[in-house]
C-alpha cells in the first residue's frame, strides 16, 4: 500500500480545563502506532502523520481507542487525507483571501450533510453571518469571529449534529493543515 499523509482532527481537547492531551505525548502515541512523520499544529488537537495502512475511518478508530487507553477519556477524532483537505480549502464559497482568518471557519463532519439538516435555521435572520455546505464540511462566515457568532451558536446545537462527529477550525488552521499534508510540504513546529 502507498504511504499517504493525513491530518487527525481531535474534537474538544485542551479547552475548558478538561481532556488535556499534551502534543508531545500525542506525537509519541501516533509514532507508537507505527505512523511516520508525526507533527502537531497548535495545542488544539491537530496532528499530521503518514500511514501505509488503513483508511480515514479505521485510522480515526485506532487513534480514538489509543487515546482512551493512554489518557483515560474518549475523544472524537476525524482523520482526513491531504487531498480532501486541499479540496475543501479550494472549494471555499467565500472570498477567503479578502477575509481575516477569524472570520472564516470550516466545520468538518464525519459523514455527508445536506441542507435538510439545517432547514430550521432562518439564515437571513443572521446576516451578515452566513454558512454554506461542502463535501462533509460546512463553511461559516462570521464577520465578528466565532466567539461572537450567533449563527455559529445555532450551528453547534447538538440536535443539528446528532449522529455526526463535527469539529471546527479557523481559516488559518485550515490552510496550515493543507500545507502540512502536502507531499514535501513545510515542517511544523513539533
């Protein structure tokens, strides 16, 4: 099998004082699972690695189990390959180059989503905030940032995301993960 580069997106770690996962220990954990070129980005659960076996779902399940065994708590994990991450960034329906990174976010989902899931949200009531759907992704434009976004608050309601793993990243992280998963891409701070 060919070696591929992936990013694992861990949901809800190192925020709010619980589910602490030191990045150095996370890198060691992935290396112990046999993965190569393990690099992390920020403290919020972004880890890039290479694997010569498995697919996105099996790699996510393996990492989820290893985290539970090693750290003693469960964490939702999405694994996406570099080609997917690039496609999501390239398909952004908003003018990313003209926006501040804090204004644009991508929520990655574990499965495809359709407009019917979000039909109860009155989008015009939240303007100028806006969202659009992509391939297992949702793009959110929030001019005042996610922390002040009323639309973002609505989109994160558990009922809307029932049955899915959903984890969001700001545009800086989206583009950095694209760079890190590009074959021969730049090194990240370990």
